[in-house]
């Protein structure tokens, strides 16, 4: 009888401890996500400016990323590399808030609904579905700011910044056309990107921990940071390649009013894709984007994990029930 009385809490304790996630935890995750995305996208704004210029005007910007930097600086000075910084920092704080916070929310609740065994078995599917749900919500808020950023980068003389560009876009194109013409391509770009980003990062981190023999829950802060950065680079490059065609279309559709002609958004996107060609759609600016997204993603996961730690929150990790048997 004594043995039976002791057995139940010994099995139940780990599960109970793992599932103590409340509103404060999700808010900490959202804040960490907002900061990590805003900081990394803001820091890489110069790379994004050059990448977008290559996509929008490959005939002129045809000297690669380094050559593109030189061209922008020669024509506009160093300030040209900061074009669109305002909407970039604000937009990606909002996006990061919903994306990282949302992934943590959906991931935890999906895993809780399935239980440890099924959650571990289907963890890749949970990563993919959680990322897709979170990114869809985040893109609703990101789209107007991304449209503004691209308008400023494609035409630096259009407005002085975010505050002056917003009303000008509304006056010229209206709210929906001006800010949400790119909603289709931003979904095609961001949803696959985020799905690959979190699923690949989770798998890569898991492999690194397995190879090194470290435990994600008990590893030192230095080990966790190394794993976050390493797995983030792998995830970033994979996500960049998958989402690049849609990223190019997003830049083209927001380049100027009426891009792609008249008609529904998908008709306009089809015209632009046909005009550019499949090869250029997939490859133009890809090198710059791989550098940007690989660096950015590694930085995001590193900063996210660091801020989560500073707030006292513990990032959710999938648990293999078989480990409890050893």
C-alpha cells in the first residue's frame, strides 16, 4: 500500500511542473519576441535596403550585395542604408510579439491537449501548425508597415518616414489597396518562412543537444546560447530559400501604385511573376537574403532565449516520456 501511495506523485510531478504556463508566461514570450524581432530587423535594415533594391531594379543593382552597398552609399550617402528603419522597427516588434508569443501559446496548448507521448511523436507537426497560426495573426498587423517600408525603400523621396508616409499612401491608394495589396504575398512569404524557421530550428537544436549529450533543461546558459545561435543559422537559411519567391513578389507589388496592372491581387501577382520569370523570382537577391535571414534568425533565437531567461520564464521544450523510464 505504501508503494502505491508513493508511486502516483512520482509520475505526476514532472508533468505538472512542465504544464504550469499562465498569462504571464505568454506575455513574457510575446515581449521577448517583439524585442528580438525589432532589434534584429532594425540592425539588418541596411542589408534589407540593398536586398530590396536588387529585387526591384536588378538591371541597375547588378553587382551583388557588396556592390549594392557601394551604389546606395554613393547615391544617397550612409543615410540611404537606413531608409525604412521606422516601419521596420515598429512593424517587426508587433510581428515578433504575435509570432514568438503566438508560437509559444499554440505550441504549449497543442502539446497539452495531446499529452506527452503524442506531443513528442507529432512535435514537428505541432511546430508547423503553431507557427502557421501565429504568423497569420502577426501578418495582419505587419502588412501595412511592410508596405510602407517597401514604398520608402523603392522611392526614398516618397516621404520622410513612417508618420508622413502613412497618410500619403491612404490618400493615394486607399487603406485596403495601399496597405493590403501585399497581404497575399506576405502570407506566402511569411507563413512558410515561419513554419520552416521554427520546425527546422527545433529539429536542429534537438540534434545538437543529442550529439553533444547536453540536456536542454539543465544545460548552462552558454550552451543554450550556442545551440540557439547554431540552430538559428540553419533554420534561417532554410527559411530564406523557401520563402524567397514570395518575398520578391511582395517587393514588386509594393514598389509603386498599380504594380501588376488592374484586377484582383492574384491576377496582378501572376502578371508580375510571368514578367520576372521563375528563375529570377527564386534567385534574384537570394544571396543577400540568405546572409540577412541566417544572421537575423540566429540573433532572434539568441535574444529571445536570453530575454526569456531574464524575465524568469522557461521556454517550452517537448518532453520524451521514454526519458522518465531510464
